[in-house]
C-alpha cells in the first residue's frame, strides 16, 4: 500500500503521481490507492507515513468522491 524511503528508484522511475503528475523519487513518501491502483505523493494527498500505517485500505480523493452506482 505504501512505499518507504530507500527503495530502488529505477523500479518505479516511470511512475507518476496521480495528483501532481510528477515523477517518482525514492526520497519521497508515496501511497497507492487500493481502488484505482494509482500512486500518489503522500504530501499531495495529505497522508504522512505515520498516518498511513493505520490505514488498512487507502482510497485516493477521486475514488473517495465516487458514488456507488445503483
């Protein structure tokens, strides 16, 4: 669900933040939406690493705002 510092940046080098569309950087905290599977900078979605540890299933702002279809 989330990436910690120290991972190999080459593995995720083509990953773009779903909010700001900036590239992956290994020195930044990232979190993945469990619904759409897009990656986000923690700072862009206002999630800290400490807060992420308490989230079982993360939904990005876009997925959180989607209404269930009848």
